[in-house]
């Protein structure tokens, strides 16, 4: 599973979500599961490096070059939760 790209998506609520793009749907599902279950260090680094990011998710580009991602966003801890 490799990350092929990223982008920031702003939700209607004003929250910013970092979308990590993989090569295909299978890798997207694997990455999303990893982010849900076992990505504490990664989430902590996001909080420290990009504090405006409040949510993360995984996606991929389909055969029509459209970006598809999981809209069930995963919250990242707030910087003050780290102290």
C-alpha cells in the first residue's frame, strides 16, 4: 500500500480533512482501516505539523481519473489533547 498523493478538502462545517490517495479501492480500504485502528503516531505528527487539519480519510483515483474517498472522516487529536 503506497500513498500516491494527498489533498485537503474543506467540509461545509469549515473543518479541513486531509485525504490520502492510494492506487486503488482495495488499498484505500486497507489504509482507511489502518487510520481508524493503528495510526496514532501518524495522527500525532499531523497535529504537530499541520494543526489546521482536523480530520483524515483515504481515497483513490478511479479509471476515469475521478477522486473517490471515504466520507466517514477520522478525527485527529487536537494539539491540546497531546499535553
